[in-house]
């Protein structure tokens, strides 16, 4: 049980490590002050969604997902997609937080 928990923790940390690299590498049109003077890309949550969606597809193709997990995973994917798209249109602190929470939940469902 500890091993599974450690894997999920490492996966979240790896996503957190990848997102800043994507943020710095992407052009920012709405440059609002971010941490350490680095502006947050307006597409950062979208990039995170694409990464997690690819991980979900990989888990499905390799047979790591069970049939009973698919419905919950599809619902989490749809919810995360809607929240991330909303965040692209209206970027506020609240919508950023909601996008972070939806992506974290979606990632946590993956084996």
C-alpha cells in the first residue's frame, strides 16, 4: 500500500516539475507576475491536461485500467477538460485553483 502511495506522490511531483518547464518555454500573452518574476503561461493548465490525458490513454492501452475504473476516469477527464477550458477563457485566482484541483483529482485516478 505504501508503494502505491509513493508512486502517486512521485507522479504528482513529476507533473509539478514538468509544468514550470512548460510555463517558461511557452510564450505568455497575459504576463501577470508569477513566482520569482516568471510569468505564468495562460496555457499552463491546458498543457497539464494534455499530459494527464496522455497518461490515461497509455494506461488504457497497456491494460493497467480495469473496466470498473473507466466510468469514473471518463467523468474526471470530462470535468477537468471543462474546467481547464473555462480557465482559458476567464483566468482568475479561483479558476486557476479549480483547474489545479481538477487536474490533481484526474491524475490521482490513474494507476
